[in-house]
């Protein structure tokens, strides 16, 4: 005889001897609890919403569209450079700029910008010259009439 089977056989006579009623399972409480848990979990499904409305652009290297690359946009600030925001390119090389820490869309104002690259999953080897705002050849003069930021790496990046 199992231990649990023996315990259950002894509890019923003791409960009857004490005059206690059999405990009832309240399905309404259980159902309500399950419903609340489902609501709580579903509120978090879907994750963060993408930030849209930033300056759009396309990144190419030697005519190839570059996917899975992080572009960081820097602005000259005296003798140094200040990062304004970044983007990660899609499979078609396209991107939309967001502010640092991705808190909102980054819309470029007229001016000169230096852009640096790093891999965001791309197998391409990135030369060190492209990783520093002081040395990068990726420079763009943005005008108020511009609508898309075209960045062209002057040579092909190899894996």
C-alpha cells in the first residue's frame, strides 16, 4: 500500500469524526486567477514597438547592399565628435536613424556628419578606418531638402 493512499484513507474518518465537511474546490477562484495570469502575460507579448520616423537611408559597399551593420552618426563638436544616434541595416541595406539608447527617432538637421560602421551580425570584415569618426570616409552633408541618407563605402567589404 502506498503512503499517500494510506493517508487519504485515514483523513476521511478523522474528518467525519470531527464533523468537518469535505473541502470544496472553488473553480471560480481558480478560473479568475488563471484569467488574471493570462492577461498579465499577454500584456507583455509583442515586445517593444519599433521606432519609426527617423531619417531613412541606405548603406552600400562597392555596389553591394550591406545587411546587419550598425551605423553610428557623429557630429563635429569643437575638436571632437559627438555620437547623435545609430541604425542597424536590414537585409536590403536600408535603415532608419534612432537616437542614442533608441529613445526616439533621429531626424538629421542640415550639417556635416561622419558615420562609422560596426558589425551587427554581418560576416563582413570592417577596416579600422571605418570605425572611427576622425578617419571614416563615410561623410555626409545633409541639406534640409534631402530625404534619404545614401552612404557608399568606397570599396568592397569581404567576409
